C-alpha cells in the first residue's frame, strides 16, 4: 500500500541533509541495479546528480539495499513533487541500460507505486525492457511534455498559422523568418544579438524558412545562448537536462528521457522533429555525468518552462540581465572542469556546423565569423 502523502503542516520542505542523501542513494542503487550490480555509467550519473542537487556525495560502492516499502516510509514527510523527482532520477538510472532488464523496470515501478507516484516515463521504460520500441514512441506522446500541447498555449512561437503538432515544421512563413532575421539589429551583447550570431556561425536556417528546425525546437536555441552551452551532441544533453528539470510540470522530464534515448542508448531513432539518434554520448566520457548533473541543478533553480517563453520579449536585454531575470545561474566549476563549453568557446561547435556556417557565408558573399567558436 502506498505511503500516504503528509499533511501540509507535516511536509518537509527543506533540502535533503546528508542522512537523507544516504537513504536516497540506497534507494537509487537498489532500484536500478541490474543482476550484476550498477554499471559504471549508473554510478557516475546517479552520484553526480545527488551531489549536484544536494551538495552531499552519494556512495554506491558500499550501501545497504533498501526495499520499496522502507524507502517510501523514509520519505513519508516528502510531498508528491519531491517524490516524483526522486522517481524520475530512478527512471533516468534505468533508461541508460542497454538492454534494459525487465526486472529492473518492474522494480522501479514498485518503488514508484509505494511512493504514490504515477510517472509516465515508467511506461516507456517498460516498453524498452520488452523491446517494444514502437509502442514506446506512442507512450512518449501519451505521457510526455507534448501530450496536451496546443498552439494556443504557445503563442510565443509567432507562427502565422496554428501548428497541429508540437514538433511540426514550418518552412513557409516569411514573417516568422523575418522576425528571427531582425535579431541582427538587437543591441551588441544582448540575448537576441547572441542568438542571431549563434545561427549565422552555424549556418542555421531561421524558423519559417526552408531547412529550419520546428519552431518549438527552435525555442531551445535561445537556451544554448542564455545558459552558455555549445552545440555538439554533448551540449545538447546539457541543454535538455536544464530545460527538462526547469519545467514545473513533471512531464518535462520526458524531454530528458528523449535525448538520453537518442544520444546514449539509441532506443529512439528520431525525436523533436529534427534530431537523429547518435549513441554513446553520455557514457563515452566519464566527465559527462557531471555536466548533465550541473545542468539538472541549474534547471531546478530556474523553475520555468523555457520552451513556452516568448523569447522576443527578452531579445534586447543584455545577456547577463536576461540570465538574472530568468533565474539562470552560473555553471559550476566542476562542470567547466569536466568540459562544459559555451557556443563561442573551442569545442562549442561541431565540424558539420562549422562547414555549414562557412558555406552560408560564402553564398551570401560575406566573410565567415565563428564568433570565437572553433572545432
């Protein structure tokens, strides 16, 4: 039977202390471990998230297993939002397994049930464990961020006509393309001018024109500039970790599940209307979990749906002012030391994007400028 939620007066709202982090680590480690124990990636990722979010390290080398009932009882004073976020960390821990054992998916569901959490991505994990990748895509749509998406809730996209689907392309909207092109006239050092330079350096087509990203996906390009992340696949994992955790609606977690499924496991072939799978980007570098965990922390501190913002309202703000207003804190020193780079730093642009930017400059008869970014 699920552990009841606490009364408002009894709810613990303080951040976890060291003792509670030890309990959380025991729960994570017990819930998501395959038969032969946690994988190296699981240890690194779960440990990095625990430390980044609480300030306390999590020891997965020697911990006492804890069953779902005991774990839920230990979180009896925590509200549904806290419990949901804990289950989402468990789901993330299982989603990086290839293959994903059915017993792990079932076990995580048991922990969620005892906590009284109904997390949609549990169904996706179950589909993965059964090898039902087609069904997983359907469950993504039914249980994720875009489940009840309608254009009226996203007027910030500024499309001339309503989009029927969240990730729908829009390649014949001259007014939209011009709105983006006009970012060139934003003040130097502003967020809008940064986004214009970001597009120009990479040869990206402005939304509304041929070859452009879906308008909803283009929203995340502002976050690249605002939060100081480059555009290689590793940086995409950071950007979507921040965005997913920042969205107050817990369904935002599905965006992180999506990019992990695309860029680590390959459970998804394509997503967000543009991305194509490219496996192994979370596990091939042992420093990546630190970068993802720090982005997770920054998202939690932001607490806003960054895909629903009308970014043009902030375009003229100086970059630091925009960060302050939207609650985007600095990267941690650990993340920087782990290789987290911005769009204008070495490593902040992919070879493909560099070549595209150079071709676009040549076609327009102007000198190419990467604005400091290089391969």
